[in-house]
C-alpha cells in the first residue's frame, strides 16, 4: 500500500484509510462522485507531479486502476 496515495484518497473523500483498498470505487465510497473524482485527479497530479490523460481519467473505476496509471507514469507506490 502507498501511504501517500491512501492519505490523498482519505482526505479527498473524507474516509478512514482503513476503509480504502484496491477495490474501493464510487460504488463503495459514497463521497466518490464526479466532482470529488476531479478533485482527486488534481490532488494526485499535484502530489505526484504527473498529468493524466482524459482517457486515463475515464478509465479509472477503482483504486487499483489509479495505482496502475500512477505506475505507468513512473510513480513508485512502494516508497
């Protein structure tokens, strides 16, 4: 688990880190709506110094997808 990633998700969606896992998604986190999803993208881009493409943003269905896209941008989540 990436503490930094989970900290960001926890902050944006106002959920406990213990409630977050790879399968967490808009279906399992009530506050994960389209607006907060965009806030999450902005926070991830700022904190990891990357830029997601529109297709990457649309592709994200859960935390596992976020990890995959961060990895594709060279972000080491094991830090």
